[in-house]
C-alpha cells in the first residue's frame, strides 16, 4: 500500500521523468537506446509468496530524481536510474524482470545481498575455536556466496523507512547452510542527495561465526543492451591483489599489481588487457579477482566511467577488499528486464568485501564475529557525470 501511494505521488510530481513512454525518443542521443526515461518495473511481477513470506518491489528516490528499485527476495537491487551527461536517466543496474526470474536456475546473483559469507571458501570447510564446519559445495569444489541457499535466495523482512531508505532484516538461524550461530542481519539501503547508493550492513551473533556481506549488483554504465563493458574506464585504488588458483581460491599471496594487467591504479579501459596471456587472467576467465584496497576507513575503492553515457560511478568502502568481476560467466542465458540478454562481459561487479577464503587464510583480515561484537560496515556507490 505504502509503495503504491508513493509511486502515485512520484508520477504526479515528476511527469517529465516518469513518463514510461518513448514519445521524446527522437531527441535522445544515440547511446540512450537502452533507457530514455524512467520506466519502473512492473511491481506485480515482484509479488509472490516464497517460503511463506511475501515478496514485493520497493522504490527509493532522492530529490534529484535518482531512483532505485529493490525486491526483498534476496535483497536485490533491481534497477538504478542515474542521469547521464545529457541529463537522461539511464538504468545502470543490470537486472531481471520478475521475482521468478531472480529465483530461476540461471540467476547469477543479479543485484543480490550476499551472505553469510560472500565469495569463496575453499572446499566448503573452515575451523573455528577447534571445530570444523562443512558447507554446501556449490561452485566446483568450493562454496560460493553463502552456499546452496545464501542470503541472495531468502526473503528478507523489509521496511521502507522513508522515500529514500529501505531497511532489510534477516535472521539466519544457527546451522543454516552449515554456519554456526543465530546471525541477526540488517542492511540499510539509502539514496543520498549526493546521488549515492549507501549500503550499511550490520550483524550480531550468539555463537562465534564468520561473516562477509556484500552486494552483487551488475553494472553497465551505458545501460542494458549497450554491449560490452570493454570500453568502460576503470580505476581501482589498490597496489596489490590476491592471486588465485584455478578454482579461484587465493594462494595467500598479496601480489603487486605493478607491471601486470591488474594495474588499475591509473584509469584504463576494462577490455584493453583482459585477453592477454596471463596465468591469473586464465584462472579467472578474465578479471575475477580481489583487490587489496589502499587506505582505511570509508575510502575510495574504484572509479568507473561509462564511455558512451559519461556516467561516473565511484565506489567507497570500509571493507579491505574489492572483487572486480568482469562478467566472464555471463552467457546470454537470462533475459534482462528490458529484453536484452545477459551476454558475455556486458556488465561488471565491484563487490566490496573481506578477502575470499579468509577463514582459511590466517594472514588475511579476520571475518570472525563473536557474540557481543557488532559487525557494521558501510559501502557506497556514488554517481556523477564526466566533466
Ligand atoms: C562473482 C564471482 C564469480 C562468479 C560470479 C557469479 O562474485 O567472483 O566467479 O561466480 O560471482 O556468476
């Protein structure tokens, strides 16, 4: 009910933005073929009962017109409309058109809130306080993004706190997916007046456990259907990265990026080196690696520029790592929300996180959470245009 009222209010207040029509198509620059105006997804396609809980679509908006849609199924970012250089709103978050699609077999964590442990845990095993735990193996020989049914596939409790803020909550029970401890998790997604999508994660536990939460949004800053991300310009604030074996588990080394295709310390197009003969690129099928971020606190992590749209996305995070995934497993199996296919390397993810397999890598920053401690971490995706 609340969202319906909100949508109606938006439609009345912003007729030029929320037209949902293509009447002014002729005036748009060529590159905005994907999105000309903000056409919100059909909310009825997000209404379902899953695991006895109701799913729906939630819409956030700031006073600049920047708009984000989420569903509480998997805490998924469904769409994110930001202005391009010409002032047209582009949906830069690549996503699907219905809750059934998100729950389908080919979903690749589109826009999902990821947990209890984002990224991989070698062989699905880890030891805490002398006890070994086994997780479901869902990625070759390893566990990925929580296991068989991670936080990306559960229905979160959702509360829209105001027009620009959504709070998602979930209780991950002791033993769920093999992890110890009842973990009480919340994520507050908010759109700020600075055109930032701010993500604040919090968790507490009643038994010692491991936690590594992230968001798995796929972006194409030129919009859905605009082709490869290869010409996007990328900077990552990292002098080192964590090389991986052929199953994408870190070797434990923090290797310098200097002199390798992993050097994004100066802006470089994503595609300029991704096919180079390099063992790490071979292991990842391209870029699928964790970068060791410089600095501490809420610090700059990455900057991406959409070559056609001029949209700039900056990433800030309190996390020590950033997984840059270049869409290597995208294979055109999913139809996206505006009808394009999720073709190979047509979107990227920048997942703020602790390093992969940290529970088995004593030299990496710890992901252990103990009873009485508060897990709190903030990450931000900020949007502007190239000057
Ligand atoms: C990424 C991961 C990739 C791939 C992708 C989903 O986070 O690093 O290897 O699994 O998720 O397709």
